[in-house]
């Protein structure tokens, strides 16, 4: 099994937020023809440990190494033309987060994101289409690709799932004409999506299963106490509607009971094999790390069972980007991730205020061993 020695790699800051936190998790990273990066991202405003609002944008690397940011405007009506990036046909008050953008085989672009609205009771995974990669319009806000456990249309809304899910008793109710989310398409909101060589799409997303209160897996300080996260896989032939395709990552017998799996970010190799960055969530310490894994087919995965590299003093939670691994013109492999200086439940931070920073690290000096 391949693994990496736990030494600190060379790190470079790409960009951070100004009046908000930025997150590249689990967003798309494009490698432009110039070799520079374009990183899609979420903007997050937090007050007293609670999310106030989300935004969505992309940042393009300039010749001097700085990043030029563009935030997407939102419109409840379909948009035909715009000089600025925009998402149309998105109902008023619905906030997009965690963007994944794919250039579709055959032409056009499709953008996926989780839409949140505390007043409407919405937490769902929407698709938006574009011809020019600038003006996007939601395909159908009432018919998402996936539903969250706390969405108003989920078949069985789960109690006790907080955090980004906006799970509140006063959330809006499902309109009668809106279809219910089938149980097999209900999942957590940490989702990566990839286009396969044959044009089909593949999704990896976190799911949760219940654990009893007398179990060591029950962590009362977590925002989903009574549940444990693992990774499921979904596929789509029409690139819009998905079907479940089994469990991708589950727990091994020697995994500690406080370990959960937050997400799976993937690099597809030309021969069909995959490299994966698995989000290791310590629900007891409320910190996240990265674990290397691999697969021959995207269905069966081999894990290393330990973090990819040691945490720096200012990193309490680290999350990989959606397509996290790339090789630069110098031939070095780099991993793109977002570092946060606070714990998952916002109970502790290493600085005077909560901060985040999008970075890359060189992996070549993490010696690969057989």
C-alpha cells in the first residue's frame, strides 16, 4: 500500500478572505492554458460561531501570482446576458455554496452547488447551465440532484443535524407541487462530482448513519450528535439525475470510534485509476485532516489509515479542493486545500479571530513508500 511520511511539505498561500472567510472546499480548480490556476470558492460570513451568509465566486491567478476575485451575482429570474458572473433562476434568499463546475463533453458548462435558505427550509444540490461560463441559470430549483437530510422535501427530516444545515423548527414547509426527495438521494452537504471519460458523471458525498447514545461513536459536542459520517457514491448517465452506486468509504475495524469521513476528493488518472484525498474528521477533537487513498475503479478504495501530513500550529481543520492534485510545469505534484484556524464546532481558535486561507503544498518531498 502506498503511503507518505508525515513530514511538513513546502507550502504557498494562494489567497484568503477580506471581510469574510473563503473556502475552496470542495470546489473546482481549473488549470488554464497559461498554466495558472482558477479556483472556485465559497465566501462565508460568520458571527459568534454562526453562519450569517454565503456567497460564491472564482479567483484567477494573475501573472504576478496574485488572484483576481469575481463574486457571482444572484437573480431570482433567468438571465440572458451579463458582463459579470451571475446565477439566474435561483429563488430569492437561496444562498449557493461549495461550487463544482464541469465543462461538459459536447459543449456547455454545468455548475453544481448546495443551496441553503433558513427561511425556506432548503438545503439541496442544484445544477445550473451556461453557454459562456459566465451566465448560469438553475435548471430547476424544485428538482435538485441531491437533497440534504434537513431539506424541506427530504423524505424524513432528521433531528439534531445542525451546522450548515440550518436545521430549525421554523423552516418553511414543502410546497404541494414540489416533489419529495427519495431516501436514496438524501445525503450530507460535502459533495464532489466528476466527469468520466464516457461522459457519465460520478458523485462522492458524505452520508450519515445513526449511533445509539450508549455507543463510543456518540459525540455530544458534534453538530450531528448521534450520527456518524461515511462516503457514498452516485452516478448519472444523463448528467443531471443520479442513482446510488454503493458505499465508497466505510470504517475499518481498527478505526477509532471518534473518526468520521467527511468527504472524498479525487484525481482521475488516464488509465482509469484514481487517487483520493479523504477527509478525516476527528469528531471528538473537532479537527479535520487529510488521508491519501487510491482506487482502480472508483468503487473499491484502499486507505493508508493515517493523516497525509502533520498539522501546522495554525491549522485546526484542513479540507481539500474538489480536484485537489495537479502537476506544475516543473513536474512537481501539488495538493490544494483550505486551512481554518478554528475547530469544526467553533469552540476554539488559534488566533484573535476565525480565519481561513487557500493554499497548495508540494507533495514530492513526502517520500512515497511501497
